[in-house]
C-alpha cells in the first residue's frame, strides 16, 4: 500500500485529452499490479463538501502493465478481476481506524 500523499497523476486518453487523478493506492493482486485512482475533481469535491454523487466519488481500477516503453495503465473492465482487486483493497484497510476527517465522508 502507498502512504496517503494525494499524488496527482495526469493521463492522456485516446483522443489526447488530459485527465488528472489522485493516486489512492497501488497494490499487488494475483501477481499483477493495480493502481486505484480517483478523478481529481471528485477529490476536490470531497475536500470542499461539494461532492454531489449519491454514493460519493467512484475510484477507477487500472492494471499496470510493463511495456518496452515503460509502464502502461489499462482500465480494468472484467467484473471478476474488479471484484478481486476490490476485495484485496478492502482487506488491506480492514481494521484500520479512521480519523475524524474520514468520518465526514461516510453515509
């Protein structure tokens, strides 16, 4: 797991548009590495209390693939793979105490 440092990562989509994400965590599941990212706008909404999503912000799971040119991030779309990563992420934080700031975001 990574320490909470709100690292910002900017990615380019297929059309060349930039999208900024907050890196929530990087973890290994079944010998594959995954990045849990939150769109930066969603993080700002949480911090300012202007998040309007019914279930709160939604993280996106990316599989980190090694290529000859470096690393590539691929959105995980397979439901079973997503469930495995989500379960591993939940288990990683199971039993952790939340500070008062975290309680503000629970519904």
